[in-house]
């Protein structure tokens, strides 16, 4: 797959993430943090941020900007990390 198609896949995934965790779906065992359900607006905003970072990555890919692609990929990765830090329980 091309980087553009990969960015499209991330965009589509970002759009679906909030629906994967509807109210009342917190059941053990899970790596989903309670904040997903206590702060659904923040969780949804994290998915929107991820989508925006992936859209910007696609723009850089389509423009053929290697340095821009690398920089935008780092921003996208930080978006993922930020969401995981707040909304995921890392197994020990």
C-alpha cells in the first residue's frame, strides 16, 4: 500500500474510534481506561486530532515532501501517544 492509502486508513479508523467504546461498554478485562467513559468529549476530540494529523500527513505525501512527511508523521505519532496516555491502561 502507498503512504497515501495508509493515511486514508488512519483517517477512516479515527472516524470510527469513538463508536468502539459506547457508554456502558466498559467490561474487564480491558486496556481501555475509565476516562474513555468519564470524558467522552475529550476522547472524541483525541480521535479528531488524530484524523487531522493523518489528513495533514496525506497532504505532505501527495505533495512529495519527504521532510514534511517525516515531520508530520512525528506529529501523528505524538497524537496517538497522547491519546493512549490518557485513555489506555498499559498492561504491566
